[in-house]
C-alpha cells in the first residue's frame, strides 16, 4: 500500500511541488528515505518515529520506504517531517487515506508529537493555492499562510493528535487569521538634525524617486543620522510589494509569529560582511542582505571599509533588481530591487579637506582610501552630496526644521505621480529610478535651454550613457516634487550638481 501527500521544495522564493510517497511492505524492519535528502531530511526518520510513538502510534513491524519525488531534485530542510508522518498515519489507518489529497503539508516535528514553526510557509501557501490545494502547516505559521488567499483551506494544528482528531471529526481546527506586526515608538525624525539643509534636500529627492545616494563628510557630521531617518519619509509598501518582501522574509525566518509588516526593510550590514552575506549564498543559497532589503533600503556605512569585491558584487543587483546565485547543480534567483544609501569619510583619518586640517600622509591618505571604491560601482549612484561638519552655531542657534511627516507627504505625492505615469508602460516600473533609458528620455524631455545645458555638461564632464540617463531620472524626480510636467533647466542643473564628482571623491578608482 502506498500513501501520498504533497509538500514543497524551495528554490529561491519559489515553492516546487514534491510528492511524498510512503510504502509499508513485508521485509526487514526499518525505515529508509530516498530522493536526494540532505542530513536534516535523513534525520526525519528518528523524529517521525518518536512523534508517532508519543501520539500513541507505533511503527509497523515491516519495511517502510519513503520516496521524495522527483528523485533528482535535492531535498533540504526539516519541513518534510510532517508530510512523512501524515503518510504513515494514513497507512496505519489513524487518518482517512483520502483526507490528504487536497492539501500540501509541511512542518517540523518535536519528539512529543507537537508541530513546530518552519521557514517558508508563505511561499509554500502561495504555491499550494496555485495548485488549487489547501495547506497543513504549524500553528505558529498559520497567520503567515492565511495571507496567500482568504478562501483557501488552511489547517494549522499544534500536534499530530489535534490533526488526527480534526480528520476524524472529533475536533474542529479554526482557520487562522492574518496579522500585521505592530511597532512601538516613533521613527527618528528629520527635525532632530541641526543644519545640513543640502543633505536633507538630497535625501528627500532620493526618497521621492528611489535613487541611490552617497554622503561624504567627516566623522560626526550626521551622515548616519540622515540615513536612519530615510525610513520615516518613505511611503508604505503596496500590497504587491508587501507580499514580495514577506516571501523573502519568510524564507529567511524573519516573520515573528507569522505577522507581516508594511514598513519598508532597512538593512545596515557591518562592513565586515562577506560576499555570501551580502548577495546570498552558502550551502543552501540563502538570501543575502540585498534580497532582505528588497523594496526597501540598504545602508552601507563606512563604504570604503567594505571589501572591494563585496562592493562590486552589488553592481548586477543594482542594475537588474535581482540576484542570481549559480552553483554546480542548481541556480537560484532572489528579488533584490533596493535603494542604496551609502556614507563615507573623505579619507582614512576622516578630515581631508576640512579647514585647518592636514593629513599626516598627505594626499595619499585620501587617494588610497577612495581607490577602494571602483568607478563602475560609483557610476551607479545617482546622488552624491557632501555633508560638512556641523558648527557650534548650527547646534546652539534656535531653528525650526521640517518634520519627517511634512517631507513624507511631498514624497508620497511624488510617488503617486510616478506610479500613474508608468502604469501605462506595463513594465512594472513605479519610480523614476527604475525607469529604462528609452522611457526616461521620453518622460524627461526638456526645453532648449535644458538641452544645451546637458550637452555642455556631458562634453565637459565626460558623462557615460548610464550617468546621462541617471541625471535625467533625478531631474524628473525634482520636477515631480515641484509638481510640473516639463523638466526645466533648473531641474537639470540641480541634478547635475548632485552627479558631479566632489573634491572628496576625486580619487575614486
């Protein structure tokens, strides 16, 4: 007799169907698992036997063979425990044999028969819904699975006994409800920053258009403070973006109690992060920081302190919006459309170019430090702004600064303008920063004065084709903030000013 139930294997954020087959037949007593299982799947044998024993069932004194089909697909993770146990329970008559046909099952078993939380429930539920099936998952993951479809069947038992009682009709499992993670406290506000009006203006433009931004200045000038306040002026995630972000978070185990968050991700890895930690990889090709920052912000503080190879590995995700992790026997894609915000000192000692300061190593101090950043990487940054040291006058003098809420309202209006503009293109683009070169040339047409300015600037400063299009994108965002349809010379002039290599970046490789 063969019992069957479907589960999934994860390839990136996609759930690939896997058929779990269990045969109980005469032969040498024992249990074997085939179908390219990894160590965690092979150990399911011991967990399943103990969980069945704790639930009042004993393994049959026969040979039990578990096949995970397709057999040539690698199987990783502990979520195969529950489907294997359910197939055995059906073979033993503990649950009706046809009760599992309409479900996809996944979950890890404890030795006492309880079902514990696993990663990837949301992608699995979406995959099950695409197959027209319901899902059986741990109780802690039920809220996460409920986001896949409000009509699909979801069983989220706490133990094998509760699930068996449900199928027998002696206990009813209620459908779990969706939940949103609540946050206590307020985000840091822009009005807490003294001075730095130019940097605040650049931060608003970056937020409005989704542009990459680099801040250069001495220690203590407020670069990190500005970056952390970006989260307070960005718009909330749309339903589609929320689902994409949550699927990556689910695979990474970053959804506490299965509750989703509508806040955009803000990731700030330490500069000692490896390439695998940044773009993803490892034995199981897990998502990296760029994927965890999808539809959000990746903040790189002390930019030149990152390994040059790590920084250059970001070039492809910055252009394509996805990360491709290739291995000898498989290939995994993770979404990675993030907004890069970086901060750096002008030199190793941090004070190059400041009045009255002389580096002990002279010009070599700044040159060696800045050369750790490659030109192609720097070319992908739309806005570069100097953040000078804050004087005592700026701190002491009473000033009234705009709050994050006021700036956020302008950013939100600008985002709405952009979304309406690009909806007709049917390319999935929503911001100026993600627009293709051909589209941005069309939507950022300027007057004759603007054309002359761009030609003069491009010839004098030797802009690349990428730099030309990125200037147009920034200028289009500035015009959107001003509420005008045409990109004018003044908008282009400001965009070029943010693009021009400052004296602090003259030595970048």
